[in-house]
C-alpha cells in the first residue's frame, strides 16, 4: 500500500517527472492521471501565465491528480567576469548555427509570481527543485491543501527538507537525466550517490515518504527502488520518446541513435550540473563555470538555433543513464510496463 499523503494521489507507484523546456506536456500529465500515475507539469522557464494555461489544459483533459514543479532560485555567480569569459568562448558555436548569444543575466524564474498563482488556485501537488523553500512557503501550501515534495540528493538535504515541513521527498540519484536537484551549485560536475544506495541512506534519517528518481526504466528497476525504501518511483527519460512527449524530434532520434554512446554530467549548457548524451559541445567545453541560470540564459538562442537546424552536437540532449531502454510506446503503456505490481 502506498503511504499517505501519496496514497490518495496514486493507484500505481509511478510518477512522471517534470522535464522543463518542453518534454513534459499537459497531454503527458493528463495521460498519467488517467493511468493512475502522477504527472508533474514543469513550470521551470515558464511565465506564471503560461503555467496557469498549462494547468487549465490538464484540468480540462484529466480528472485525476497532478503536480506542478517549481525551481527554487539560487544566488548570482560569485565572479561575473568568469561567466562572461566562458560565454565569450561560445561565440564560434553560436556562429555555426546562426545564433547570437544572449546576456548571461541572473533571474529568479518568476518565483514570487508563480507562488502567488499556485496559492491562489492550488494544484493537488507542488514540488520544488534546486533547493528547499522556506518553511513558511511549505506551510502555506499545506494550508492551501497541496501536498509538497522537495527534491534532495543527499541525507543532509533530506533532513533539511523534512525539518522545513516537506510532506514527501523526491530522492534523486546520480543516474538521473537533466539537472541535478542539489541545493547548491558548488564543486565539480561529478556524479553523486547512486539511487538505491541514496534511497536507503535517506530512509535511515527520515520517515517522510520517498519518491525515487534516477535511471529507472523497467518494472524491475522500480521494484528495486521500492524495496530500498521508496514509496513510488519518478521517471523522466523513460517517457522522452513517447508520442505525448514534447521533446524535439532530434532529441528523440539521438536517444535511439548508435552515434551517442553514453551520458555525462556537465555545466556546459546551463552552468549547473546536468546529465545528457555526450556530444561535441560537451566535449569542447569542460570548463563551464558554476553560474546558473546565467549560462543557461546566455546559451538559449544557441540551443534553439541548433534545434531548428537539426544540429544534435549543439543541443542539450538531456538523458539518464538508462536512455537506451527508452521506447516510442504510448505514455500509458510505458506506465503500465513500469508498474511492478501490474
């Protein structure tokens, strides 16, 4: 039995990850709700108005519960000159795809406006990545009737989030695709703790229900995470190639291509550690500074132009370690195949 507060939200222990930038669509979230799973809209990089429209779309298409994910803002990079030099080094890449790099500006991703919007019309679940919001924020959502989830990557982060009042924790292992949800952005972009070990570690320091995320592509993988102490599993890469995914066709094709033979963690595209398929851009720029979202904002035109031209070597092809098992089956079928109790 799935423990409260997740129990009323899930008839099967599968969560569809909030993949920002397009892959997680309202259609994918609605299908998840219809299949007894829980899908998360990715509000990262969206305006509050766009987030509101996506929520309305899900509510119109699905009767089941869903979640919305927000990025917790960090602080500007300590040395703007280092960031500026790195962005300047990308001009040749931008020129190759006919793009002009944007300014490496810092922003809070519309944090306050999104909080206000969600508290005015609360969804069933709200999750947070890149940090733990203030206890007051978590308390506000609890009073509004939303279940809160905080992404953690270590036992210390788990303890902090549980103390702040998070109702659930999303435990993200090193195998996970896209951005690591670490509270800070310090140190080298190297792998953290493998998922099963991390779930066991976190389960020893808190009794808050855990959602395991990172590299889970099969029912056997899900069963192993549940056995380690998770109440449910969160999957993103497993859904990237499905028809309901909004991932770019070049991204979908790269996941199935023999040309890309592995993943790595990199700050090259965004200034924050993220796992993606190893392409030429990642190989050429191993020295990216810890400067998020400044680098991410600066490279956005480059990445968009590369996508328009079908240039997979200058796109951020985010993927977890299990990407070879991603299929183009429907989202409902993928959910069914992930459920160890089917």
